[in-house]
C-alpha cells in the first residue's frame, strides 16, 4: 500500500462478507479516490480474506489485517485505529461492509473532520436521515436502544449505534490510550460516550441507511444483551 501522510484511512471490519467486500472497495475508491482502505477480517470462513488478499496484488490502495478468529467489532475498530496511527494517517473513517452505509457520503464525513470537527457521524436519526428495508421490529429495537443510551448516558448524539463515522487524529490518539470494555457492537456506544465525555466536537450528517441485500447480519441476542450491560456499566462511570 502506498502510504500518504495525513490521508484518511477507511477501515472496514468484515466477517463473512464475500458477496460484498470487493464491490464495496470499488465503490469506496470511486467516492473517495484519495483514501486507502484497510479491511479487518476475522478469519471469515467464507473466504472474504482470500478475496481481499488477491485484490491487493492489483490495488495499491488496499490492505488487510487478518485476525486469527472472530474477535468482535470493538477490537476490530481499535486495531484499525492503532494501524492508522502507526502508519501516519490523519483520520479514520469506519463503515460496515454490507452497503448499509452509502459510500457517496464518505467525502462529507471526511470534510467535516478536515474542517476541525473531532468526530463526524453518518446519522439515521437527524432531519434528512432515513432507514430503508428494516422491518418494524428492527426499527423499534434500534430506536429504543438509541433512546435508552441517550437518556442514561446523557448523550447529545442522536445516532449512537451506527458505525459510519470519521474519527479525527485527536479522537484516535485519545481512544487508543485505553482498551474498550466492550468487544462487540456495544463498542460503538462506548467509543461515542468517551468522545462526548472528553468534550469533543461532534457533528451528525444525515444518511440513508439501507438493509443489506447480500450475506447475513451478525448481530445476535447475545450482542443485544451485552449492549444493555455496556450502557448500564457506562452509566455508572464518569469517564
Ligand atoms: N472483523 C469483524 N467484523 C465484524 C464482526 N462482527 C460483525 N462484523 C462486521 O461488522 C459490520 C456490521 O455487521 P452486520 O452483521 O452488518 O450488523 P448489523 O448491520 O447490525 O446487522 C459488517 O461489516 C460485519 O461484517 C467481527 O466479529 N469481526
Ligand atoms: Mg449490517
């Protein structure tokens, strides 16, 4: 991979995303040609990692971090942050690999950080934001998780559970100083809570979130339960 100082790094965690990942990398490069992409793959049994490794031979803007087992979304993000700092990137944009997060919104999220915001968030829950393809049950689950997190943790952000974000260098340097309590999806709430409590400037930009059309969601009852525990734990702490 060609390393460019202070460029953004797009970090995409994957677990069994063979049907999505190469197409997504293409779309990301189209939307943001200046960005390198790091795929953080947890030994996906469907061969996602092999597909990416083959593509790297032809794509200098693509890299992979291959982890030995399914270690969770939270540790994948932190590993991506550490990689970005080690390789002198200026910011990190995180997104899911299932096309739920529209690549054409990447430039706006990066521009917000370039203009001095410490964290920008692609948000479903601000005016102009929307969700496509979710059944009522999933909508209700997400809306109530956000409402509870906002109330209990006194968060200002409306979309606390989305993973389409751009972290500034300052946010990255701050977040890697301490391991996360949560290894899975609830890491998104923990990362946000830490940024808000540190007084960082945060902006939410509207996005249309679309349910995946290929592959399956990895969210489980256990993840939902863990997220509830994370919120309770964070509510009992000050920092
Ligand atoms: N590296 C890694 N990626 C994961 C893990 N769990 C989920 N992902 C990825 O995280 C993103 C969000 O997961 P997804 O299943 O779409 O969750 P949902 O959108 O909440 O249903 C996708 O890109 C997944 O492939 C994990 O344990 N490790
Ligand atoms: Mg998804």
